[in-house]
C-alpha cells in the first residue's frame, strides 16, 4: 500500500510564550489523500517546467539556469536525486508527496517561492519532469516514510529533556549554537555536497525551510537533509526522545527577533 502523507497548512509562529507554542504544537495536519501525479512526462509538465522552473533550475535540471549564477543557496541540482526535505530515511529518494509539498510551500529563506500561484495540475505535472533529470529514480524507489507516531504532550518537562539532548547527548549546538542562532563553533566551516558554503539553520528565525509544524521539525533531524552536512539522527533516540528534542528546538524560536527583521 502506498503510504499517504499528510498535507496540511504549515502552522505559523504566532507564539509569544512557550505555553502558546505548546498549543501550536498540537495542531496536526488534517487532510490526507493520494496525489494524482502523472506517471510520465507530459506536455503540460514540460511547458510548466520550462516557463517557471528552468530559469533557476536549468533546462536539464542541473541547477544552472540563467538566474542561478549569483544565487545562494543555489537552486537544487536535480540530477543526483539528493532532496533535502523528505519523509523518507537518510539517503533515500523523496516521495512524490514530499516533492509536491516543497513545490507548493516553497523554501523559506531562499528564492524558491511557494508555487501555489500555479494550478494543482501544473504543480503535479512537473514532478515527473524533475524525476526524469536523475537516473536515481529509474534504478531505485523511495524507501517507506519514517513512522512519526503520536506526539507526546509538550510540557516544560519535555522541553527540559530536549535541552539535555541538544546540549549534551547529540551536541546540536556545535553547529546550531547554544541559543540556536546557527552560530556554533563548527558553523563557519560547513559546505554542501556541491561545494557551496551552507549555514546551520538559525532556529530563532522560526522560518523553517522544511516547514514549521512539530512533525516537520521531527522529520528533519530524523531523516537528515540529503546533500548537506545536516546528518540524520535516526538511531540515537527513542520516539519519545525525538519529541522532546522537537519541543526544545521549537522553544528556541524567538518571535521578538523575527519582528526586528
Ligand atoms: C528564482 C529561482 C527558482 C525558481 C524559479 C524555482 N526554484 Fe526551486 N529552488 C530554488 C532554490 C534556491 C532552491 C534551494 C533552496 C534551499 O535548499 O535552501 C530550490 C529548491 C527546490 C526544490 C527542493 C528539493 C529538495 O527537497 O531538496 C524543489 C523540489 C524545487 N526547487 C522545485 C521547483 C519547481 C518545480 C519550480 C518551478 C515550478 C521551481 N523550483 C522554481 C530556486 C528556484
Ligand atoms: C555538522 C553540523 C550540524 C549538526 C551537528 C546538526 N546540524 Fe542541523 N543543520 C545543519 C545545517 C548545515 C542545516 C541547514 C541545511 C540547509 O539549509 O539546507 C541544518 C538544518 C537543520 C534543521 C532544518 C531546519 C529547516 O530549515 O527546516 C533542523 C530541524 C536541524 N538542523 C536540527 C538539528 C538538530 C536537532 C541537531 C542535533 C540532534 C542538529 N541539527 C545537528 C548542520 C548541523
């Protein structure tokens, strides 16, 4: 059976205190349905890609379109099949739903806008086009999405437990910084697999590239971001500990900093 992925509204950070953040954490995406992705590249897909995507991602999906030159982060090079934002384990290809989600919501803090200005049919039609750029999709299938399970109730205790994991057990601070500002001691030296400099995410901004829900944050450190130095921490933690860490990471969001920007 094809696992369905929950597609829901990305919760916006309106929280001003941990308490209200905790309320936000409980809002789970509610709509689930199979996507009607064409099995082959269609004319609509080709035309949509050429007009809206190739200026950055390039005619052959190499991330080298005319607009890409001075851009950082670079538009994704689709030829390696390395996708950052997935529900699937580290090293796996993404599911169609993962790709659709990124196209629809965009990638905050980059020039990748949410393409909800296109119709759903157009957004679905480009998925086979992106996949056709990489041989990986011919020889492999995406692994099954990781089981996110039921979120534990966020409390001061879960946040405190998460802090211990962040600071002592897994030392996330080495890259992301003690306060989560993306300024840890190893922050300056990170590169992605294409040799471009990459910064550990600044949690205080609250604009998570892969989505702001607790499920999104849980998935990011569980699956890792393929093609980047952000590793997968899939084996080190129990399911409950994963939620603790999620709650702590989300508590690092500082709405007052966001207002200054
Ligand atoms: C103005 C430039 C620009 C345009 C136009 C653009 N993108 Fe992007 N796209 C980017 C950048 C930059 C990134 C990388 C963001 C990052 O990793 O932080 C990206 C990333 C992506 C990813 C991320 C995949 C992953 O999980 O790693 C997908 C999928 C994608 N783009 C699809 C599209 C599609 C489909 C279109 C056309 C409808 C499109 N993009 C148009 C700039 C662009
Ligand atoms: C070796 C350095 C390194 C370590 C250690 C590290 N990260 Fe990251 N992390 C990164 C980088 C680099 C990115 C940004 C990738 C990007 O922008 O594409 C990132 C991104 C993330 C994101 C995605 C945010 C978004 O935009 O959606 C989350 C969540 C995250 N890290 C959590 C953690 C947690 C939790 C730990 C500890 C268990 C951790 N990281 C350890 C380097 C690291």
